[in-house]
C-alpha cells in the first residue's frame, strides 16, 4: 500500500494499521513496529532510530497497560513444558504434529487445555523436529534473509523484507506458520525474494 501513489492506497495503509491496532496482539504490534522500522531504515535511514524507539515504547506501553494481550502465564507454562519435551528428544524431536496430538490428551480445566501450538514457532520446531529441524530452519531463514537484503534496493524488495520480518517477529509469541493465510503470505514473500534477487 505504501508504495502506491494513489490516495486510495494511502488510506488502505492507514486502515490496515488501525486494524492491526485492534487485534490486541502484542506480537502483531511488535511485528508491525519492527517491519516499519526496517522499511523506514531502507527508505530514510536517518529516521529509523526515532521510529524504532517509538515502536518499542508503544509495545512496552501496551504490555504494561494491557497485560492480558499476551497471556504470559499460559505462554510461560507452555514454553516450559515444550522445553522439557525438547530436552527429552533434542536431536530428532518428537515428529511433525506432535504438539497437536499431545494437546488432545490435556483434560478440560487444565490451564493448557486447547493449546495446540507452542506459541513460539522456533520452539515448536525444536520440539517436533529437534536440532536437525532447527538447523534446517536456520539455514532457510538465513539464506532467504540474504536474498531479501540483496533485494532491498528495489521497493518490492523492501516490502518483501518487511513481510519476512513480520513473520519472524510474530513467530516469537504466536504461530503464524500454522495459519494458512499467514504462512501462504510468508511463502510468497520468501519465494519472491529469491526470484527478484536473481535478476
């Protein structure tokens, strides 16, 4: 939206930012702040510090004023449980879909009842695919980011980099790779980075 010159697209960008504000998701706020800081840094490097600090302050304020946005208690319990699972099978993990299958055994009334994801994509990969899966994921993310970085001279390359940052940051506290709309957009962004960096 931001790359378009027509007024309609500027309004669309403003409406999108307002809708993200309505999500009540600290992960969405942090992802939006990080991606906007990256975009501004690519477009106007002098302003990135100002917007970066403003974004961090906004997320901090949201966390302080509205702690229910992130549900730290549930995430802390899930992350602790996942870490214990990872420590039992660190090399190969428990297999794809393990956390979903495990979640079916949690009785109703338990604090993690219906928590089907780790709410941290990196930790979920560690539990389900182990160090081998984490290594592969690290390689994919690193090589894709190198392509996005090489494409940052083009407006489309900047936007694709922003999309990848949204996915990477949101993956720290949510599960965008397990949502078809989010994962599809991330796949398109990653593939596009590879294509435009080639030529």
